[in-house]
C-alpha cells in the first residue's frame, strides 16, 4: 500500500504550542478588561440624596389641617426616611400632594381646593411649603329623610329627623352626617325597634355645582316590649333585688328603664360591676324581650385612711370601715372617724335595705362630735338616731329621730353655768341634686331643705324649738373655659328661751365664716357676740357669687364676693362682705381651690385670709 500523503505546512503556520499560548493570553486579557469594568472605581457617580427638614401646611383650620397632614405620604415618612430621599422619589411625592390633600378635605365638605406646593432651600436640606385655599364648600341642597313602620307614630323617634345634620344650606361634613344617622338608629334601638334597618342612604355630590343631595330611609319594624327581669345568681337571697325593677312585663321597651335599674343597683354599693342588657336569646312571647341582670360582688369590706388639711379644721386624719353586706339580707355596717385640730368625731351606723317603692335604708346610728374645744363655745355631743333615707334620682328624702346630750366646754364657766343640754327632735330633709360628674360638675344644680323641731332640756328647764334651713347652689359653664357659681342659704329658728343662757345647744346654733361660707373671715367667727365671744345666732343668711376662668384644661383663676350675717333679730341683720381672688386646679380627684380673701368688716373679724377648698361642694 502506498504511504498516506503528508500535509504540506503553510509557510506562515504557527506551531501548535505557540497557538495555544496565544489564545490563553488573549482570554486572560479579556477577563481583566471585564473585571476592570465591574470595579467600583470605574462606576459612574451615585445619584445625589435630598433631605426634607420641614413640611408646613397653611390655609386650613386645625381639624382639617391635621387630616390633610395625615393624608400626605411625604408627611407620614419618619424623620430618618425624609433625610435620605432621591431626587426622583421626592419629585414623585411632591406631585402626589395636591391629590392627597384634596381627598383628605372631602370629609369636611371641601371638594375643590387649590393646593400650592413649593420647595425652598433650607439649611442642610429643603423645606416644603403647602398652601391650601379650600375654595367654596359643598353645601346640602336637599335633605329627604323618613321612617316607615310602627316608629312613624312614635314622636320621640320622629323628632330626631329634623335634627339631622348637616341641614339644608350647611356645609356637608361627613362626620356630622354619620353622627346624625347613628343618633336616629340609637333612638330606634333605645325604644325597642330591634328589627329596624336603614334601607337607603345616598349622597349625590355635584362638584361643579358644589351641592349635595341627601336621601335617607329607615324601616323600623315592630316595637318590642319589656320582658322578664332575670337576675343571675348573686350573694343575696332571692327576692331582695327584684323590687328595684320599675317595669311590668308587656309595657313598651325603653332603654332608660335598664339604665335606671343599673344606677339603682350601683348605688347600693354591693357590686363592683353591674350589667343590665337585653337577653341574647332574643324576643319571647308577644315581642317581649327578657332582660338579663348580671352582677359582680365588690370587695366585702373596704377600709380607707387619709391625712387631711383644711383652713377651717387644720391638720387631721380620717378613716372609715365599710362592711358592704353583713349577711344575705343586704344589711350594712359603716363606721368612720376623724380627728383634726378643731374638729373630731366618730360615727357608726347599721343599715337595713328598704327597696320597695322609693329605694332606701332603715338605719340606726351612734355619733360623737367635739368641735373647736379651745374656743369660748366649743362643745362635745353624743347622740343616737334612727330613721329612713330613700333616693330616686334626682331626689333624696330622709327622716330620723335624734336623741342627744351636749356639753358646752366653756372657758368661762363662772359666767355661763348652764352648759349641758339634752335634746329630742325629729328631722326631715329633702334634696334635689342634678350633677353629671361630681368631680368636675358642669351645669349642675342642688336644692336642699331641712326641717327639725323638738324639745331641749337644760338645768331642769324644758324649751321647745323649731328650725328650717334652705339652700341652693348653681354652677353654669360658659364654653369649656369659664364657669359661674352662685350659692345661697337661709336658716331660721324659733326658740322660747335665751341664747345667752346657753340652754340652746351649740350644735343647733348658726355661725358663718370660713371656706364654705364667707371667705375673708375665720371659721365660725361671724355671729352675735357676748363680751367679745361669738355665741352663734338664731338666723343666718349667706350668699356668694364666683367667676372662674381656665387658661388651660387644668389651671384657672377665680374672683368672688361673699356676703351674709348671723343674727337674732331682724333689726340686727348687718351683712358682712368678703372679696378675693383664687387659683383653681382640675386635679384627678376633683377641683382644688386656693383663695386669698379680704374681709371688709374688721370689727367682725374680717382680714386677709388664705382659704383652701376641695371640690365644688355639690
């Protein structure tokens, strides 16, 4: 076989090994170029960052401005996020502001505001200024509301319709509109229309015409009736609490009846929690809704102790014990004591509930009282009493019989030998009290009347007496920052004997002066005098007017004038006047007052005095 032909080498052909080396070098060079291209040192400069140091919003009332600020995405960013924005991101957020502000203002009736957004240089960043002209608001053009069903004949429900807001011609504020719908539906529920439903709620807004047409319809369904009051198991024997229920099964349902029962149960002070609700198992026979009453017992025995100070009584301590229920019949035992520089006492009482008709208590009490022992007419009194007290808001009625012995602790016994009295008398009192919040009363009124009459025996002499006391106190708020307080009381006594003989007990005499009386005079410093000593009197007339202005929610000031006198005869009436200024603090436990008063009658003990008071006195 002939040999295979041999390839002829090209004159310019490279050896194989040299070709391989060349290719490797070329590949390495290209890899180095790619690596150089990926290196940060070769990258383009990063985009600049922008810091927003402030965002201001002008042209809107406070409530609208707050909502508009919440609606802006840029304003919702944290300080850290606003400190590191790209220029593109900032421009995007700025373009969104007009639409976001417009949407945030629609609930307030502003549908076509003009929003101007400006960017200004500031130190270390930029400042964004947003100016808003709300323009013309959308106003209600028509308001058509109606209720069908049984509630159409219920005047208490139907009279809610004219109160719907906003009314024709008013700015269409969504919050007012929703609140009005809720009030109608709450009234339907309160009066027993549990199947009521809203069938139509339509608002047609014309942005061009800046008007809104409102259409509302409700179907009330039938009115339900009061059903059985079902008391859950509690710490008392059956039959104690049901007399507090003031409805009969089958009468029309009303939420107020449930609220009154809840208040009465709470006033008993047996329970920490009281729930009075319509039964979850729904209506029963004849549309009657059973009412479930669930109670949680309070702590059975409560103890209190406190330090106290008053410009009338001085430094002292006070404590109490309240055995909320002694047995399953609901009996109570209460005791309290107080000691101060000018007044000390101890009282213990035992109460038996009387819950039929006018809820209240039968009770007996023993009390000891010592007042102002270092004065010319200090006294000690030990007494027992028995009676009844009933309450049905806003009225409280009480009656009791008192037997007491009193000893006047005279500094000058040589001039006043008759210093011990024994008394027996019945006492009746009535109070009208309208106070929503005792700690911070607002537009409150209290009227009181007390009658007592009986006999007093002193030094083998027996005399008859009778007394009548009436009082009134009215607080009227003017907005959230101002208040006017007017106070007046009058008292009179019919007595056959002489006051100067001290046969008439000091505890039944009238005095004036002090924190709750005529400021600018000392406690019990106003009254008829004998040889320079205040003996008290048979009659008293006191009146006061005070104006308060609060600079903040908690702190305020007051100016006042007090006037009055204690006297034995009509001709002896000579009003004593005190004027002054004070500071007021709405503390968590009630109003605290510090007054500087000037008594204008120096002969009657008037002068410059500091008075401290707690609460308004309702």
